[in-house]
């Protein structure tokens, strides 16, 4: 179970170059929009392993799931960001107060929201946090039904392209 994103290049390259077969492995990759969803597939027995983030592994372990990490090959600590709408008055982090802020619950993005808000003197009580999948975040921000989201840089770029008027920017 492979989640989208630049950080998960290892399984994507292995698929593209047919490296699994060269090692005598018969692998079928399943695509998911987040590490949480790929981890859920593995935990449900629909996949033998998954690409995911440390926060997803930690949350699963805290819920009593038996998880094992057997390889670490990516770090996206500098890739998570907040994309917001200038035309909705969100120019700096403190402008998020009273705004609709989306992320995907149970993911690194969800963890990041809490840390980001705290860094800027806010809490989740200061915003309305909505649980959306990455494609939904992109559409919602572009359409103006949310004011900001926390996810990877590619999602912010996509939202800016879809919106098309220069209102979407990175805080």
C-alpha cells in the first residue's frame, strides 16, 4: 500500500523499473492519497506493508495495533506546509483565528496543524478543523469553501493552479 507524495519514491521507482520482479518478488502496488489510508489497508490485511509517516505508526500503536517499522527511507519534516487564501484575509498565521482549516485526521498533516497553531499562539479551539482528504482539500481551498489547509507542497501548488487568480499562497 503506497501513499502519494514525493517522499515515497522508493516503491514508485521499484514499480516503474520492475525491481520487485528482479528480486524474485511478485508485488502489486495499491495507491492511496495518504499514509494513514495505506497503513489502514495494511492493518486490515489488504496489503503486506505500507508507506506511511511516523505519526500514523505512533497513533496506530497507541490504539493497540501491532505495527512494525522495517525501513525508514524518507523525511518530509520540511515539506508539510499551510496553504491559505489571501482573499479570505489569511495573510499570516494569526489570521487563521475563526477560519476553516482542513487536514486529514490521523495523519502527519493533522499532527502538523496542532504544532503549527501552537507555534503561532493558537489552538484547535481558535479554528474550525475539518477532516478532508488531499484532493478534497485542494478543491475546497480553490473554491473558497475552506480558508486554509495543512498538507504537502504539491497540494498547495495544485490548489493555486485550480484557483487561478493568485489568491492561494503558502504561509
